C-alpha cells in the first residue's frame, strides 16, 4: 500500500508557506536571503527567459547576424546571471552546486527563445535587404 507524502513547505509554526509572485519579484530586485534554493533558481530561470527575448529583439533590430551574435548572447547571458547571483544577491555558489550550476540554469530554453525572437525580428525588419542581396 502506497502512502502519500505531503510535499508542501511549512513555516516554523506548521502552517503552509506560500509566497506570491509580487513577493518573489521584490526579493529578486533587492538583496535578499534565499532560504529556498529552488525559489532562487526559479528567479534565475524566468529572468533569463525574459532577458533572452529582450536580447533577441535587440539583435534583430541592430541587425546582428552570424556566429558573433550567438557568442555575444552566450557571453552576456552567462555573465549577467553570474554577476547577479554572486555579486548582487551574494549567494554561496557552492550551496547551489558551483558556479556552473547557476550559470547553466535555464540557458537552453533561454537560447531557444532568443533564437526565435532574433530570427523573427531580423527577418521582419530587414527582409528587403535580404532579398536585394539575394537578387544581386
């Protein structure tokens, strides 16, 4: 017979712990203590998704293309996450499995969102230039 375990987090007085999106965002934008490691990793994950889309828009408008755009995205994305976690939030990277674990959190999904956004904006804004280059 299987028993169901309770996976809800509890406060010290035994009541269920809940944090709202507003509280998490406020903690993400200020220097805070992160008792729940998964909550901090979620902040990194979702911030990176938004950041990837913003960089995709910028790269599409600029118009940046090729390997340079990919390398810049990877460097900027990883650098910003590392600086945010270590310098701004002052987290102990060893508590999260090292710097690599923090830096790779959400990287591939952010990269996918970045690529889609970059391609859509670049093609939408520079289609005429692309067609003129192909015609000549």
